[in-house]
C-alpha cells in the first residue's frame, strides 16, 4: 500500500472501492413525544428498613404520536434515560423520589394495586380451542 500523509499509523491507508457507497438522503422527521421502552424498579427492602436502597431506571425512545412511529436506531440516537439515584440531583435515593414526587408515588401505588389482577391473568390458561368441525360429506 502506498504511504500517504493522512494514513492511520495502525490501520494504514484506506482501501478504495470500485463504486462509491452512497446513503440516500432521507426526509427530516420530528418526534414530539417519548415511547417508554424500558422501566426497571428495584426495591430490595422497605423505605423504613433501607431508606437509601432501591433504584429506578427508565429508557425512552423518540416517538411521533400522530404516525405512531417509534425511532429505533442501532446507536440509540435520541434515547433518553432517567436514573434514580442519579448524579444530577446529588444521588437522592429511590425512596426519596417516591416520597417527594407525587406522580411517582401514584405510579408505584398503581403498580402495586395491579399485582393481584396481573397474577390472575398470568396464571389463567387460555381457553381451549373449538373442536374441529366434521368434514362435510
């Protein structure tokens, strides 16, 4: 390979292509909302027994509500994360979040209230399929 001034000392010169690889331009898109891709609540003990324990992690993707489109990319472009405890707020603990943010407390209460119905749904077998109809003679 010829040595050039802009070659990488480890990788060397790039290998030229016979035909250039072109990525076609795509129209600009706007995502005005977020899609909740992942939520993880870890509460290993009660607030009284372990007031600094627990965590909350939320991962949100760009979402366009009118088109019902979620932006999913290989490099997580536009993804937003919320982590409790987090560096930004001085690592306030999970249980402080529950106590200080009424909407988070309401969400936690709603999740706990849904557990019995969820358990019934999970443990209920699907209905048996209809028996096959006899062949018409």
